[in-house]
C-alpha cells in the first residue's frame, strides 16, 4: 500500500533567504500546498513584496542570519503572527569563488558566518519549541559541494560539508524527539549564485523550482538525504567506494573539477563584487546591504 503524503496545509514554515532564488521558489511551492509561509531576508522590502505575491497567508520579515538576536526576533514574530513553527528551511547562503590563497579572510569569514553559523543559529533557536511539541522539521540547504571538494570553492565546500555533518549529528541527537531533519544537496542551480558556472557531463543546471519540489517532497515523505536531481544519489553511491585517484579521474571526465574553477567571470562579476565587498572598517558585511542583497543559494 502506497504511503500517504503528509499534509502541509496550515503548517507554519519559515524560510531564510526567502525573497529570491530557491527560497522564493520554495515559498511559492509551499504556499500552493496550503502552508503559512514566513519569508526572512535581509532585504525586508523584497521579502514583503515576495510574501504579498504568494496570494495566501504569508509574511515577509527582515532577517540577518549572522546575528542570533535577529534570528530569534524573526522566529518570535513568526510564532506571534502565524503560530508555532512547524518547519524551518535554512536556505540563506553565499558563494564567492576563486583560488583559495587569493580569497580574503573577510570573504572566508563571511561565508562561514552566513552558510554555517546561520544554520547553527536557526537550529538552536527552533529545536527547543519543536522538541517540546514533539514534532517539527528542519530543512538545511547544503549542496553537492558538501560531499566533494571542488577547486575554486574551497571555503564554500568547507561550509557545505559542515552543514551536512552538522545535520547528521543533530539528527542523531533528535532521533527520539519527533523532530526531523533533511539536508538538501542540489547541483548547480540557475540563480544569481550559479551564474557563469559551466555545465558538467550528466548533470544539467537546475531551475529553482526543481529544488523547491524536492523540498516539498522531503516534507511530505520525510527523508534525510535529498539529492537534486535524484540521479545524483546513484552517481555518488557508484563513485564513493572507489579509490581517490579513480574518483579524481571520473571528476575530470565529468568536468566536475571545472564547475567552480573555470567560471565565466564576466557573467559572475556583479555577484562576486557584492558577495565579497566589505563594509567600512574592513570587516565583512553581514550577508548584504539592503540596497545590494546577495543572499542566494545554489
């Protein structure tokens, strides 16, 4: 007998970095399923505009995932306006790329703060309430770069490896709590973050809606590993047991080693400039300025 999908109708879902890209597509997909969606983004105006366009019970709120107090305030507002949180989608992330030794310390710190600490803050803040109610679902957006190291994106890969490991460890801690975790690992997605990246053999560039569909599926039929496309899981299972040298040969054949190492710099220029720009005083920005948002994901 086929398993029935869990209903998402009336579920309260918060999405970080939800005003554009994968976050926006996910908000739209969940709204169609009847969920009550809260969009968090550093660009508050765009978050409100995106929420208004959903045509359902949705709100747009300001959120800086690098600040615990901002994240806590975001989740408090979600609970006050929509009800207890059922699902948190940790989607916010950035990906400035280039040779490792040419990367500034500020850029590396910023990636760690957004891509990793943002997920840590969200999980720590959401879990207590979910555990108390005996139910809840955390969806952490990682990347297929969280399973392999790719030249040109060393620190980015490190943050996504960390998200995968973090999710595995916390999932084990929550095994008897009723709180579930899914880690989503897309290939390159056709968003601003993925602009100018070359295709690989066998895995085409995804559209945000494909990732959103996979997220909805993981909520309806809960599972931990969510590969997008699903065929990537088969490739991983075939390649992972092989010796490192064999894996490297296959990566070169599939051109996976060129994805982050050989981008079209002209196409990525505007994104890279915003993603790496420090604020005055030389410290890294917290995600982006409201005028120049760069909070995107794969």
